[in-house]
């Protein structure tokens, strides 16, 4: 039986080995208990292991995009790194989001079909806040505020921050019919589009 209760030293050794070998860890899939870990706040931004993990997460995002044709962001716990940071690619512009804090969310909400790298064959109908504001640090330790974000970035960040808290999109499914196979979704896009307020472009 696989032991998921690795000690901090075990995890550090594994990450260091991965960095030294130049490998890129695979995305953890739905059912892996490591996806339910509440990630630890990053405290040492100059830690060379952290910097290598950030590069690895960005590399995994780009590999996933090339293999699957979608994916705008990925959180560190999705490749087994229980730390609070996110890699993003917004129209070719790369961002590293460290220790994000949600400081405001709109009262207005909307429904959408959400997908995830940890279950790429599924889509989930759920509800998100239409706009949010966050504070975070980048890889150089510079603080940033993104205020009253547009709907596309807001829903993306809500998804990724959920990952940092061990929450998955399937946990937010609206009802029993709110989880569908991608094949069915793609074959009946108009049918499914009528069930939500917003669709990812």
C-alpha cells in the first residue's frame, strides 16, 4: 500500500532530487489524497528549492497546455508540492502568485462549467463570485494587489486558491447532474451552454 504520510524531510529530499534530475512531476489526478492537503504559506522566498519548484510548476503548465490544448494556471499542490503558490499563463504573460489572499469578493455570482488538470476528462457546473480582489507576492518578493478582476481571471483564481486549501471543483458541483464527461460536453455544447451564465472562451 502506498504511504502518503511522508515526513517533511522525505518531501524535501524528493523535491531536491526532482530538481537535480531536471524532471517535471506529473499532475496528480482526482482521488490522490495529496490534492486534499491544505498548503503551507511560503516564508522563505529566496530558498533555492522553492525557486526550482516555481520553475518546475511553470514547466508543467506549459507541458500540459501543449499536450491538452487548454490550461491557464496550475497550483503547486497539483504536482505534490504543498506550498501556497500558483503558476499562470494569461495570454502568454507568465505570473507567479505566492501566498494569495482573497481580500474582496462581489456579492454577484454566476454559474459556469469548470474543468481541471487533475480531472481533464470531466467538467463541473458550479457557482463562483463574478469578481474578486487579491493580494500576493511574486517570485522576487514584490507585493501586488489585483483589484475587482474581470470574470475570467476571477473564476480562474478562485479555482486555484481552492486547490491551495485542498478544495476541488467537484466539491462545488451544484447538483447530481453537474459533473459530465468532456466527450458528452463537446458533443452537446449548446445544450450544456444553456445551463450556465458564463462559458470559458
